[in-house]
C-alpha cells in the first residue's frame, strides 16, 4: 500500500511528546491563512511512498517513541494513515495525529467512513482544529494557535 507524502522528518521533538518520526501527508482542503506547510495543500503534489518503507525507517530508529501524522490533512488519506498507524503500534510506538478538522467533525465523519473511524481509533493523541493566524501562540506545546486542542484518546 502506498501513501502520498510531502515528506518525513526522521527525528522531531516539536511534533508531539518524545522523539517523533513525522510523516507529512500531501493534500489539504483547509488552506488555513498563515499555514506552516502550504506546500502540502496540492493533492497531486508530493510523492507516493510504500507504507512498509516508512515502517522500516521507524524500526531502524530505536530512539523513536512514536510517529506523528501531519500534513496536509491525514484524514484525507485516512485508510493509508490508519494502515501505517496500525503497523507502528505493533512496534510498541504511539501515534499522534494533527488535523485541521475538530474532534467533533472527525467523529461525525467516522460515522460514515470506516477509514476515518480506523484512523481515529488508532490515534493516541489528536491535535485538532484549523490553524488560526489571529490566535497564533507559539508558547503552546505542539500547537500553533490557541483554538487547537491536545486530545488524549488512547493513552
């Protein structure tokens, strides 16, 4: 199975707790003004990557505590992201998902989309909500604007 990526950061300490392997998916419908990753918006951009190769990279990095799915919008590739999350969880790693959708919107989407439900159920932490430039606050851990929430789901 392949996933369309903008890129990865093999080791990050700013995209969730611990040392994270960060996957930036390609494609985002939100187009938030002031977005940190506007190059991820185009659904046809980026590159296709085998999920198994990403899992292998995580296996080869013993310091990694988990993966972070960011973007772009992970819920636009929910099936692929859920497959990656499931594989990583078998390694004993946790999963953080960033989304421009709110938790409530995702739960509603999950009622009609099994892939969205699978990704949501695989996430340990969800950081939700669109980036709002007028609420920018870089002092917040793991978030860019004050409206975004850190929601612990499966910890």
